[in-house]
C-alpha cells in the first residue's frame, strides 16, 4: 500500500467547530472527528447495537 492514503475524509462541516467523518480504507471502519478551538477528539462511530459503522471497502 505504498503511497496510498489509508484514511479518506467523506464528510466535513464547520470552520471553527469542525466535525468530520473519516473512513479507514483498509477496514471500512468510520471515525468521527470533532474539533473546537484548540481541542479535538476522534472516536469510532457506533451503530445502535454498539458495533462499529463499516463502509464497503474498494479493492485497491
């Protein structure tokens, strides 16, 4: 996977208070990132059963 980006940003909202969704291109797991000022955090997105949200992964 040399030269390929593992994570792909699929959603972005805001400029001061930023919310983004990133997808791991190897596993399909979705992560939500939120930043406000100098603070921020990243966590996997979970469905109603507490399992990770997984997007289909393209063959690369």
